[in-house]
C-alpha cells in the first residue's frame, strides 16, 4: 500500500494539473496556513519532506509565480513561504482531482468500520514514528 498509493494519487494530479503529489501537498498546506504563509521548516514537517527537498520544490513553484519566499519578520533566521493568488487558484483547481483520487483509492473501498479501524491504526502509528 505504501508503495502503490502515492503513484495512484499522483497520476491524476499530473495528468490534470501538471503537479506532483508533493507539489500539491506543499501548495495545499500553504493554502491552509494563516494568511497563506508558513515557515519553511513547518511546511517541511507538514509535507513530510526534508528541508532541502522542500526548498527545491518551492524554488520551482516560485519560478511559476505560485509561491514567494521572504525572511520571517519575527526571526530572520527563518524563511516564510507565501502562496500567491495565482498559486491559490492552482491548488483550488487541483483539489477536486486529488479528492476524487483519495475517495476512489482509499475511502470508497472501505466500510465505515474499516475507516474507523484505519483511523485508530494511523493514530497508533503516528505515535511510533518520529517527525523527519
């Protein structure tokens, strides 16, 4: 499941939006942050990627005009990623595609009892896996 699922979730995003799953997760997490801005270190944690991988992806997203980076005004040692209006439109347009894939490959095949069991199992596993 861990090997098959990411590809199944990414394929529709690639076909319809030209986004990788990681691109979508990055844009999505920034879109959900207060003022659509978030520290890169926090974003790396949320997107489950290394800071160096995230930096490369955000650089590419910045070149497309979807994200801007700036020093954190509260602490210049940190960098803030902010979603542009154009980037917000991209993630908003891609969200239904991602949701459809999640429903098709994850939620729809499961009964209500299966989903409850999956929620319990995921909560237990989150406690045993340290953040990156």
